[in-house]
């Protein structure tokens, strides 16, 4: 797809999706949200196995573009209702979270409000050590939307979620790592390289196993424990690509546990 707000490239089995409004610190306008939903659908249907999401310029993203709040209309038009406009961020986050590909957020600079929700919708998250996170919605007179509260409670627990949302205070990458929100904190400027390495490593694995594992974890987090592990195991044994990985592993390690 063509977009003035995003850049999407593919290198091998890894896709790279970059928020590209550096003059606005990659703040997400309604057009950006719509473009993210559209490109997510295209990525879901593609052969890409992992996706790295990043931001151009000096920051990952300043969140939702606050200019849209100035008139109080939420981009309401003759064809877009106020509710549809308000819901678009949730559609975006769900589209990213529901991708079959493993997603890795590579963050630097500022990660604000809705950008935290976008990161929470990703499977893995890395950030530069000097990254600053904040969720200032309370000071804008609105609750955090886009499914952000559910995702934060899931990832960092209700107590810290309450504190961060009710105070709006900034927090560091190390605090986010300690809370379990980040998988890795890198030296300044290193998040993208780490995200790329993670994505390339996972992209080399069996597609069936990666997709099944991601889906199973999502089910368990959602409270669904009904998946039949025996059937998943049998399907893995019957999957040709998985069989090649198994043969290669046994050739390297033999009977070694």
C-alpha cells in the first residue's frame, strides 16, 4: 500500500513497518490509524513471518495526534460517525495484535499514550535505555482507550496500571523492563538492531510452530485453556517444514538432552 504516514519494506521473511511522521514525532492521526489497519490486513495475508514496528526520526511515537482533539469533533464527517472515529484506535491495536506473524516493537525517544497501546499490541518489545514512556490521557481529560487498559493490566498488573494512568507520570525503559513490559533494554540507538535480530531469529523457525504457539499463548491469556495439546503435537509431527527442523536438530544433537 502507499501511505504518507507509514513506510513498509520487506527483507527476506521479515517485514519492517515504520511510522513516518517525524515532524509530528510520529503522532498517529486518523489517517495513520486507518493506514495501519489496512497494511495489517495486507501483512496478515503475506508470506512475511515476523514484523518489526518502529518510528522514524527522534521518537517511536507521540501517540494520538492531539490536534484532532482541539475541535472536539474526533474527525467526525458526513461519512464517519463520532463513535467510528473513537473506535478506530481499537481497530488498529486489534489488527496488530491479531496478526499471525510475531511482532516486535523497537522503541526510542518518546512513547506516549496511544503509542504505548500500539507497543502493548506487539508480541515482543525492546527499547533504547533513554526511552521515555508516558500515558498522559488523564491530563487530556479522557480515559486511556484503544483497549489499552486491558492490555496494560495483562502485561504489568492492575496496581502499576492504576498508578501510571491516574498520575500520568513518565517512566523509564528500565522501569518498564522491571515491570515485564519490555523484553530487552539496549544501549541508546540499539533497539532497532536488537529487534531485527529477534525477528530474523524467529523468522527462521517452523511457521506452524510459531503461529500455533502465539495463538495458544493468546488463548491462555484470554482464559481459554481448551486447546488440545495432543492434536497440536500431532499436527507438528505431520508438518513437512517442522519435520525438517526436527531432523536438523537431531542431526546436530543426537540423543543429547
